[in-house]
């Protein structure tokens, strides 16, 4: 084995212990290696607006400017033309979303299946969301949901041919009655804002295809969510049995045996950088601070200056594409939890030990909102992938997902693969319908088996892999205990 891959191998052990069940490494088709201009956090003028406003003020120059919207954010009127039992409800993870409009249409290609589309007033960065559901009507008149796809309701993503002038996207946006971003968020890949209404996205996609403008593809700006971590009551057992199980045989990853052979993931003096794409990381945590990736040029540079000329100002530990700034401080435990499993400092008589507790650096890349349940978009995700690649990450941990696939996301992963970056993704735990991985696959041929300490496990109905351990317990890092102190505890 190549020695550099050997240096990374111990890091990958950590990903086998993360709360999201993991899939295989993806190798996509190559795309051009040139990168779009990165967003400078200080260029964004801070502004705020009520979530009930009919217009969104978006300060990020890499995203569309606000435009007039034809549908104000007001609650939906009753629909006497539709059966009340088929009225859509907000997603279970976003119960406070307000229904604005909805429709039912047959799907000729799927007899007996209806497409239920709904628009919602949502919280967070994207206040207008479209949810598409394939449903079938049961004998009692109620709907059974077969598939759900969520997307930003007033934006689409358009990929132009390589090297196409910016005038092309602005011309296309004008034809759609919308407005394009001031610059691409990925190579030749643009966001286009369109007037806000229920059918805004499908109409804009159809209009893009029939516009006469040469494009590689147009797709929704899909929404993704962090994968849930186990909440079983037996999760609270204060033992890192997944690293070393002293009561059962062959029911752990035998971490001490690996550490006896090699306790550091570093190759010489070069530590392996692992980018954690998630809800942010509490980089001040006593069990993480020593293993955080630090941008030395920005740490030692001038405030509000892009000292390393990478397109971001003051990106000392990573970036936050949700808030459009350079502070990826964790505002939810999910990202800190994953970072701790991968690389919590070991042999320091504090908290827990990560699998790769020596020789690893955690790069924090945040694209989810404050509570971790706020959905994020593919455009936010793609920017994080490109940042990780451009700033030296060798492994990307992506514990998020959703029921839809994206050409934009596959392009970002392909650029990572071209640069020999390993991408490992969550296979989806805590979901009730088919899950699409970051490479657009709906099932898995291989996967990481999970068990509890007695080797009990189950086969998940949505996957070809043996997915064990819906009850598994694992110790993780959280932001703080009730007194605000650093802590490691159970969830």
C-alpha cells in the first residue's frame, strides 16, 4: 500500500465509528479542475428580514440578489377542490413550516401515483421551500408517501459549458423573469433566482431547457439535512466499546491493536487534514482544540483581510457557507460529535479519544443552520467541498443527505476525487424512505456493518448492505454540559 494511503487509513477507521452509517468511497467522472471565485465573507453586508417577509435579503454576492416575488408568504387558503385528507403536512423535522400553496397531479409514468407539490414558509436561510411528494391514495382516503424531495422554492442551479461568458447566464435569467448571481459558486455553475410561486422551480427548469441558451444542465437547488444520531435510551452506557470491547470478542474495531502498530495518522511531519462537512465544530473544545486545522496565514494575519488570498477573509478554522462568513463554530452537537469520533485528542486524561487521536487535523466546514435541523442547500455544500480540496484536506466526512441526487454535488465530489481526496458519506440513519447518497445512488453494494456490544444488528430495508446497530451506543463529544464546561457525554 502506498505509504500516504497508509497514513490516511487510520483516519478512515474513525469514519466507521461515526453516528451515520457509512457507505463506500465515491469515484465520479472527471470534470474541469478550475474553480469558481470563492466568496469573501467580509464582502457580505449584514442585513436581516422577518421570515414572514415576501422578499429575501441575501447578502452573499455569490447568490442571486433579491427580486420581486409573485407569491407573498401568507398561509394557504382552503382548497375545496382537493380532498382534505390529502392536504400536505410540514416535514416532521420542520414542524413549524407554514403551508402556502399545494397541488395534486397524476403521474402518467407511474399509474396510481400522484405528485403532491407544496410550498412552505420556512425558517433559516431559505424562507421559501418547495416539497414534492409521490403519494398513493389508500382505501381510507389518506395518502401514503412514497418519496419526498425538498428544494429551495425560488432558485435553480444552472451549469454552463466550460468557459461560457457570464453574459449567457444573465441573459437566461432575464428570459426566466429572474436574476442570476454575480458570480458562480462552483466552476461555471450558477444560482438563478426566479419569481416566487408554487411552480417556480419546474417552470424555470423547463424554461432553461427551451431557452435557446446552451447549458450542460439545470436542476433544483436541493435541500439536504444532517443525518440523525441514535437516541436509544441504552445509548447512555459511558463506555467506548466500539474502540475496545473488554467483555465480548470481535465486537469492536480493535483500536489498541492498531495503535500499537501506528498511533499517528501523520506521514512524517504532515498531519492528515479531515474536513468535516456538517453543522460546524466547536473548535475551542478541550478535546478538539489541539487537533483542529488552523489556517496559519489568517491566524497570524490582519483582521478582515484575505491574508492567504484564497478568497475568504479570516477563515482561521474553516468557513460557514450557511451564514456566508468564515466562522464555522458549531451551533449544534452533530458536527462536534463527528469531529470527536474522528479526532478527539487522546492520551490527555480528558473526555474521550478519537480513533485518529494523533496526527490528524479537523477542518470545520459548516453549511447547516443554528439548530442542525434547518435544511441546507446543495450550493452551500458544493462550496464546502471545493474549499476542502483547495485547502489541503485528504479526507472529507459528509454525514448528511436526502432523497434526491444532484449533478452539482457529483461535480464537487468528482473534483475532490481528481485531487485524490477521499469522500466518505452517511448512508442515512433515522429515515423512513429510500435515501440517495452523494453520488446519486439509491442503494449500496458495500457498507460498514454496525452492531451493539453483543453483536446484535438488523438489515435496513432500504439498502443492499448489512446495516446493523440501530440501538448501538457510542460516546461522543458535545458542546458543553449544563454549566457551560467542555464535556463528553452520551446522547
